[in-house]
C-alpha cells in the first residue's frame, strides 16, 4: 500500500504574496508614524520655546526683580488667596 499520494500542502505563493504585501504596508505605516511623531515633537519644542520667550519678555516688561518663574494661575492651594497668615 505504498501508492497513497502525499497530502502535505503548504501555504503556497498566494500566502507569500499576501504576507509580503502586509509587510510592505506595515513598513510604510511605521515610516509615516515616525515622521509624524518627529514633526509633533519639533512643533511642541518650538511652542515651548515661544512661550518661554514670551514669559521672559513679560517679566522683563513688568520689571520683576527676582528671577523665579511666575505662576499666573497662583501656586497656592485651591480656595486660598493672598499671603499666608
């Protein structure tokens, strides 16, 4: 009974092409995401630098004697205003 055919069937060329296409798509997606993340970080850095420059200009215009950063919203606990007693 050695005449039975082999039933081993592999994924074939279609599966290879599908997997290769998915790999290429993933590569393009990761490349795009990396560029967007770099662009977002660069814009955030520019925004922070602009805010710091604006704060320095505002503190220079008011003639603040100390170099400590000012918190315009108040840094005290909520519900209290004015100097501590």
